[in-house]
């Protein structure tokens, strides 16, 4: 950062002051975050918070099956109870509202709302109707993700995302949901992070359903994106007033040295992380370099698929967490070289806000048709403890401040970014890491289900209050 003005609110590490009167969070006066139409909210996902996995006709999902297999999830944790949000949703909505948050991104559990024949499960649907109606009554902007990884197990039993038919089942599901919930959803996202579903679920087996084959990953990705593309016109037809989009997790890769080989390695990392998803969505073609990186993994694509996949979007959701440092693997790929002496979170992820800014400005150059952006997830895990009724999550305050500064910088550089959702509203089931990793701005005591607002949430609330009070 060369100019002095940015030093007050830049993206570099800054210790949060111990002085309780010092303000560790508030953005500078010229920040775009002060704009009242810049949406600030929080996000969650069904399997991570709801629990009640056997109630009211909910069917098993691939995460119920996967987390029951010993060794797949840290400490053998499962989402069976999670934050018990299925029963505590009213208090959770009150908590969201009391923090002054303006947007809420939630996901629907597909296995809760449809039976094995595709018929609606009324009880499951009613849960989401009550929840969304309440959110609307409270004036909250609602972002609903249709698929945040909890595929019905019966569909996995027929091949899951390796089976092209699943894409058509997804379109049926999108049809049902948008007919039932139209009017209560401001924005629909078809999929959350297809990279994770395809690569972690079918490519390396770290996530449900736990398969590990490179060809599976690219085929699963193709069917996921096809599902997305088939759903978009259905959502538009049923709920024309709403915005339609998709959520992608993006990864920043930087080279370990100036050598051409390491620079190529970093580039290929971003090809498989970002272009694998964004190119078919925004250019209607997979990047050829993907198949140079992973030879022999070309998926089966039928005529018209890429046209379906590249239907225009109203928004693109971006999830960002960290960067990866890369060197050449000596052949045609890359290997990760973890940097020493950098700031990391409880996940071991490097805190690197510049990565978010640089990726966003880069996409703005690469894709002339880049839709308006919402940061649909950003946040960090820390080993938070409640002490005397408080959680002093100082690293998170500093993390959020720096990442919001990065967003502001990207906006000032010309990227159309319209909002930001904290990951997450509350601590929850962090997939293969279970309950150990705490991403919430609200702490959850899993033995009592008590929620404790962390300092980070207090600061966000304070900022939102000041922003609302401005004329
Ligand atoms: C993202 C997921 C979200 C959460 C965060 C930490 O990949 O979308 O559910 O687990 O990571």
C-alpha cells in the first residue's frame, strides 16, 4: 500500500488495540461500506445448524451417511443435533435482528422437502415457510441456497452427481421450492461451492459422498453446473421478482518464486479452483488448461449443455477464505508450499485479504459479463471461549475489518459488489472438522445450546446502528 490514506483501514495485519475505548472495527468515512444499500448480513447452511435429522419426514442426506462412518469427521461428530435450529429458529431470527443484520443467507435441506418420488413433504416445507415469512416480517433480505451439499441419500444411491438424472431431479426440486416460496425469497442461489461438491466429494473423498477419482470430479462438476443451468429458467418463471445466481468459492494462488515454472503452477491452481467453474458459467466453455493439468478427465458433455450452463445470472456469490502458495511439482502440475511466519486461523488457513481484492479485480478484467457480486461467505475459525459471559474474538474483528477493506478497495477499483455475508451467524457443524472449529460471530455451547454474542458481532452491530442513524 503506497498511499497514506489507506493506512487507517488497509488490508495488512493490524493488532486490535487493548484500549476498550479504541474502536477496532469501524470503517473510515470514505468506505463504500457506509452506503446504506451495501447489504450486510450473515450466512448459515441447513445441515450445519438444523439438527432434527429424523423429524417430520426428513430423509437421510449424504452427510448423515458420511458422518456416521468412523474417521470421516473429527471426533466422530455429526449434524444430528447441530445448533438445534430446527426447534430454535425463532430465537435465532430474533438474535439476527437484534444484531441489526440486514440480510440472511440460509439453505434448504432438499431431503426435508421432497420424498423419494419427488412429492412435496409438507411438514418440511412449512418449516421454511414459517422461517422465511418471519424473516420478511422483520425486514430481512433473504438469500436462499437450494443446495448446500446435503444431497438426499436415495439420489446418491443412484449415482448422485455422477448420474446426469440428478441434474433433472434438482430442476424439479427448484421448481417446487420456487412455486412454494415465491414472494419470500429476495435471491435464489442454485448451488453452494460446486468446487467443494465435485472435488472434495468425488475427487479426493474428503467430503460426502467420499469418492476419490479425478474423472468423477469433472463429471460431477458438469452435472452440478447443468443442474444449475436447468434450474435458472425455472426459478425465473416461478419467481420473476427474485434475483437468480450461484455461489462459488474462489481460491487465490500465488507463486513461491519468480520462476516461470512456479508462476505457471500458481496459474494452474487458479484454473482448477476458479476457471473450472467461472469459465463454463460466464464463457460457456471449460478451460482447456484444466485437462492439461488433469489429463484424461474430460467429462461427457451433451450438445447444448454449455449453453444451458451459461444462461445469464443476476448475481454471482463469492465465498473467500485464504490463499495458497504454490510451486511447480516438477511435472505438469503444482504442489502447495505452506509459508512460514504468516498469520493463520484455527483452520490453519492463511489470513490474506489482498487475495479477495485481487481475485475480484482480476475477474472483472477476465469476464466482461461478470454479474453483480455478493460476498456470500467470508470469516474465520478461532478457538473461542466464553469468559465471564463474553467472547473476546479479537482476531476475528481484525480479520473482518481487513477483508471488508479489501472489498471496499475492489469496489473502488470498479467491481460491482453489492453486499457481504459473514460466515457464520453462529458456530456450527464445520463438515469434516465437526464442532471443534468455531466460525460464528455468535458462540454456541453445544451442551446447553446457549448462544453468546461474540465481540465481533457486537462491533458489526455497532457499525450497522451508526450506519442506520446516518441521514
Ligand atoms: C465453506 C462452506 C461453508 C463453511 C465454510 C467455512 O466452504 O460453504 O459451509 O463450511 O466453508
